[in-house]
């Protein structure tokens, strides 16, 4: 019934009264009012005015109905602390492979290495729950595949020269547009779930954000639908998930890389190193050449272009 009410509102020319909708559905005005309240809780901007209810611009609402063919896998929260927290709870209680937890805004968004991820309205914040049939040592392929898919979305839809930065950031002209964070739960070598959180600056204001950031809206001079950005990403990422070739994914990542050959500073949990980023190996580790010519392989850390 809620969906039908939404359809009435979407296709109406002006406000629709609760009484009129109730008469069409064979229910009371109070029942309509309850369903309208539920739609509002789901994030639909339904306003009440003299002629009845009117739906304002809902292009940015990301609830499951808005993703035909993927409805059963989308979990939308207009606001939450962090999609990583929601996804962890869902994964522990058996959410299936491919579940997407998406939020309109986050009040405690998390970045890598214990940083905060500012998550105001206008950005896209989601976590994918994945149950890959891969040993722990090989799951990094999925993160690199996600960087490849998202950088292609940015190039194609915003026309911006997106480059990937090791390990999984996406930059345009050295300004960060996308960040990724992963959490893996494994028993021995067997991966139970991999939660991959992705934050995309879509229409949010990035002024003052450090390190330097940019949003798709700022880059292209127009607004984007977050729902569309998520859909386009899933269209590209899901087929890559089936790719068995780690070498193929790493080759695609290298083609889009902005890090290789550059002087970088790399922060790991234990130390900070400076050198030249020479390559990424087949496991996704950064191959860093230090000033004395020795080579280090770094599996986890953050990299800053110098
Ligand atoms: C980084 O670059 O430091 C990683 C940022 C990851 C942010 C995303 S937004 C969706 C998901 N929920 C979070 O709290 N963090 C990730």
C-alpha cells in the first residue's frame, strides 16, 4: 500500500488529499496518514499543504524501491552513525553476499587509520557486504576492483580525469573524491565476510576538508543523483567481482594509477616512510623504493603524494 501511495504522489500534478487516496485504496484517511508518515521515515520528502500531500524532489532518496532488480539487497538509512557499523551487525546476522548498506548521512563516519570521515548530507556513503569465495590472502583484489569501477564512473559521468591512489583512494587533480575502508572477518584463511565501505563526495561541500578534497558537483558544476552514482558503480563493479584474474584487475588499476613513479610519504601503523612509489605487486602491496635504493613492500597504510 505504501508503494502505491508513493506512486500516486510521484505522478500527481499537485497535492493529493488523504481522502482521495484512501477512497482509491479502500482505506481510511488515517491509514493513508500513517503510511505517509512511514514514507517520510524512509526519507521521502512528503509535505502537507492545503490541498493534501505533495512529494518534493525525491531523486536523491536511496531506499530499496529506487533500485529495481536490486531491491532485496539494498538497506537504506536516511541517517546512521556509520554504514560500517550497520553492515557489521547485518553481516553477523547472515546478510547475503551483495547487500548494500547506504546512508543519507552519517553522524560518526569512519576513515582509514582511525580518521573521521565527514559525512554531511549530499555525499554518498555505503558499505557492501561481500562473501567472496576467496582465501584471505586474495581479497585485496576486490578493493582494487572497486577502485577501478568507481574511477570509471567518475570519468564517464563527471568527465573528470580520475586517478587511483594507492591503496584505494580516487583523486582528481590531487583532490580526494572517493575513500574506501574495509573490514574483514575471517576464520583462519576462510573469509566469512568482507565489508567494503565507500564514501564519495557527490554534492557535498568540501571546502576546508583536509587533505584536499573535491566533489563531483564541484568538478562538473552541476548536481548528481547519489542514487544514480551508486547504481552506475554497482553495474560496473558486480561483473568485476566475478573476475578470477588478479593480474587482470591489477593491470586495470595500474592503467588508472596516479601514484606510480611519484615521490610519496607512506604512513603505516608502525612508521612513516618516504620514497618513490615504483609499482604495486600482484597482491596489491605498494613497492616503495627508499632513498638508499632498498625496496620495501607495504601491504597496509596511507600514501600521500609529495
Ligand atoms: C578513507 O579514505 O579514509 C576511507 C573513508 C571511507 C568512508 C566510508 S563512507 C561509508 C563507510 N562508512 C564509514 O563510516 N566509512 C566508510
